[in-house]
C-alpha cells in the first residue's frame, strides 16, 4: 500500500468515527433548523433546486448504504 493509500484510509477511518458521523448529523440538523424557520437562504448560497438535489442524493446514498450493509 502506497503512502497516498494509507493517508486516504486514515482519513476515511477518521471521517466515519462516531465523532465524524455526529458532525455530519449536526450539519444536517442545523440546515433543518434554518429550513424550519423559513431562513434557508441564510444558511446556503445554493438555489432551492440545487439544495433539494443534493439532499435527495444524500438520502439515496444513505439508503443504498444501509441496504448494502444489510446484504453483506
């Protein structure tokens, strides 16, 4: 395994610790707070269409990840 592979593996392992998952959750939860208060434009420069696209992609990827975890 080369040096870049080791660095990437370490980064991946760090990003998917409990702390990394909590950070991801908190970022999405904060976005939800802004949306709930009708202030989504203050949270992101993305258009609503682009933001919806990103969120749909995240939801799809999360669901597929759960399905694949269950399969393997």
